[in-house]
C-alpha cells in the first residue's frame, strides 16, 4: 500500500510539473539523442494533457469556456493566476476602503456595529491582509459618531486598551450606561409629571362644593 501511494504521488508530481514548463516537438532523427527527446516529449505531452484536463474540470462552465483556449497546462495555469490575483487585489482594496471608512450609524446598536467591523477584519485576514491590534483599535475609534467624542478621547488616551476586544468591552459598557441613564431620566420625567398632575387635581378639589363669598353692596 505504501509503494502504491508513493507511485501515485510521483505520477502526480510529474503531471503537475507541466505547469512550470512547455516542451516543443523535437526534430525528426534516428540518433540516440533524437529517440530520447522524442520519448521525453511524448511523456510531457501526456502529462500536459492530464494537467490541463484536471484544471479545466475543476472550473464551472463559464470559466471553462474562458480558459480552454489555452493549449497547454502552463499557459492555462498562468492565465488563471493572473485573473484571480487581479480579482483578489481589487477585492482587498475594496474591503480596506470599506473598513477604513466604516462609521456607526445612529440607529445601529453598538454590538451590531462592532460585529460588522469584526467580520471585515476577518475578511481582510482571509485575503492575506492581517491588521495589527493598533490598526483595529484605531479604526474602531475612528468609526464612532460625533456624539461619542468624549469616548473617543477616553479610548485614545487609555493605555490599557490594546486590542479589539478591549475596545469592544469599553464601548458596549458605555452603551449600556447610556441606555440606563435614558431609562432613569424617562422614569423621573413620568414621576414628576404624575406629581404635578396630582397637585393640580388636589388644588382644584379644595374649592369643590364651596360657595364663593358674595360682596355686599355699599349703603349710602
């Protein structure tokens, strides 16, 4: 079984070596060297065909139509690398711009915003662009709206904030604090309104059922 695996590995290596080289058909001749060149060319031609078919069979129909014009495996492989390297560069540039210009919108919860930024960080890493911790932290701070300017300053000057998780924790806690303050303010407003309304009703009730004093006419 080990020998069979080794033979298959060697054969595959021979096949895919054609991705790096192209052979031209040798001149006709009867010398020993001519026969050797002819045998080498026949082996290359067979392996080239196998490699080319393997590459094309791994593509969907649209891509196959674009790439089957290449007669040998090396040219086909180079065309594939150029096409998808270009696509990858364009995608990386697009992701980088999107990440660098990302802003938190007023109606989006902080947790959702940070999740979106985390997803972009992962997408950039998948494209080969791994951001440093400092780049991640700075991008998150920059993404905060103007209403969070005080928090921007706090985060910028806090030397203990070094990673994305550090800045995430601080921002989520700050959002919870703001939400709690809003609820407390709303409750106080309702309580004050009830107190005022109750006082007005009480004052009106003090006059209920009581006749107003009648002024007596002056006598001459």
